[in-house]
């Protein structure tokens, strides 16, 4: 079953960091995090989010990376190898691969919108809007057009497939080394622009002020869920990227860098959006419509907005693309490792299958909008099942696997490899990490799970 074919590796430590940060940094950071912060108390939410990343994000990202790096396998192969082929843990690996497939199919639909919006920005469409309602109507007209929706979805899938097709070093790593620095530069340009607008201090003080009155008990669960989703946890994406990592490289410092980059992008995105938003007199509580309904108006009203709108949607598209690449890589790695397929065949076959599965999602906003189950259309349903069910179950079982089956000695020994000097100084780190994985993460993920099911 486990074939001894020569497996690829990252060309460098920074290659892993940028690729994994590319996976983590996505629509979650630039679209969702700012609106969550906007609705939940600004700086207070940011603090709660940082806390959530420390208690749930860091321990789990280390767990996933160490499983991948120890086994050098995709999620299925990894759990098969560590559990000595136990059928239950093999199933956990499958859950990851299937979740990857499902998330990719609908996430790419939204990723497609971001490319469509680069074109809208170039056409100068936003200047014809006078209110967010106009922008929302235009958005609905676009996604209501099946041709528009499906074409951009297929375009982003083809882009994703071309990176994965060329392999770990020549495709994913090279792509991340170009796209991630570009993403950072664009983000910084946008932050500087936003902070130099007249009256930007209103938005700035909103982001800096600790508004605890907007914090509700459920804010904590939102922040925990967001930390989990934003770091691409629970389905073996970090595990798969970790599987190409060299045993000499430090998981501790690489994982920490990935988490830091992910948090920085989320916070910077909020600083790019709110000062500009307040400056043109808009409200911060737009919710999910923030990026496609509110921001076009902000750009239309601000000086140089034409140019910054294009940059913003390029930023969003880059963030989305580096995430879709990692989703396709999980599926590809499974077929390459376990079934002995060539990478190229796996990419073409499963990229095409994803396109087929994604088409009903792309059509959920137009021709299939009446096809609903429990008032969820196909897109909502796949989103709900994968993000609210598969990912938390996956994360829960991964921490249970490490905490109770793989066990303390072996997992810490593997985590230490490549970080010996760190562990010499911080000899207690392994124990703390293991305590979080064994006791804290399962409980917190379970609470997030109950909330996403609407039980609490
Ligand atoms: N982290 C991505 C974002 O913030 C979304 C995501 C969740 C993801 N799970 C994933 C991306 C798994 C790649 C792989 O937008």
C-alpha cells in the first residue's frame, strides 16, 4: 500500500512557510475577519482572536505538521501509517480528502468572483453606484448570470490546476514565492492609502478602541471558529504541506511564522478597510456584504479609488488562489501516494471532477436558486457540511488521535526534530503543547462544533 516512490520536498524552509501561509491566508482573512471584527467590537475582537489562535490554532497546526512530516504522506496515508492501518483512522484521512474536494468546489466559486471583480474595477463600474444598494444589486445581477459565474469559476480552477500540475517545488513553491510577497506589498499599499485619507482617524479609533460592549458570549466561539478556519485546519492541508518538509527544519519556528503571517494579514486587512470605510461615512457592520457591496462604494468615493479598487481585488484573488492550490494539493497527494498515479493525471482528473461538483454551486445563485434543502441552496449546503461539520470533526479527531493514540512520547519526539535548540531552552514546551492537544483543543473544537450546528 505505501509505495516507496521518491517523494518531492520543499526547496527551502521559506518555501514551506510561504506555501502554508498561502493556504492559510485566504478569503477568511480579507473578507471574513474584517467584518467579524467590525461587528464584534473592533480591537476587543482582535484580542479575543489572538487568544483563540494561541489556544486552538498553534497547538493544532503543530499537530498537523508533525503528523505530515513524520509520515511523509497525504492525510489517508499518514493516519494509516501511524495507526498501523486501523480502519477508523484511515477514515479520518478520507474525511480530510473529501472535505478538501468539497471546500475547493465552492470556495473556487467565490474565488472566481474576485477575478470577476478585478475586471469590474478595471471597467470602472463602481463609479455608477450611488449607494450600497446599487452595488448589491449589481453584485446580484452578476452572480445571477450563470455564464459569468461558471466562467470565472472554471478560470480559477484552471489557474489552480496549473500550479499544482507543476509539482511541489516548481509549481506550488515557486507560485507562493511570487504571489505571497506581492500580496503583502499590495496590502501594505492599501493600508497606507487607507490611513492617509482625510478623516481616517475615525476608523482607526474604531479598530484601536476596546469596545467590550459589542462582545457577546458567542463572540468567543466565533473567534475560535475563525482561528480554526483561517489556519486551514481540520482537513489535512497543513498535514500535506508538512509532509514535504525536511526533517532538519524546525516545525516550531515554521509553524509560528505561518500563524504570524496569517494573523498579520487579517489585522492589516481590517486596517486597510475600516479607516477608508469610515472616512467616506459608511457603517462598519455590513456583514458578509462588506467586500462586494460596501467596498465598491468606498472606492468610488475615495481619491485614486479606481486604482486601489483594482489592487484590492487582485489582493483578494491572490489570497484565494494560494488557498485553492493547497486544497487541490491534498487530493492530488492522496492519488499520487496511495494510488501511484502521476501528479499530472491526478490534477487533470480531480481538477475536472471538482469543476463538475462546483458547477451546481456556481448555479446556486441563478438557475438552481430554487433548489433548496432546509432553505439552503447547493452552495450553502456544501459550505455548511464541509466547514461546519467536516472541519470541526476532522480537527477534533486529529487532536484525539495525537493526544490519546499516537501519544506523548512519539509525538513530542517528532516535534523536537529540527528544533533541538529550542527544546533545550524551553524543555517544558512539549508538555504544554501536548496538554493543549489532549485536553484543551478537543473541548474547544467541540464547543465550536455545537455552535456551528446551532445547538449552543
Ligand atoms: N484558510 C482559508 C481562508 O482563510 C480557508 C480554508 C479553510 C482552507 N480550510 C482550508 C484553505 C483548507 C485551504 C485548505 O480563506
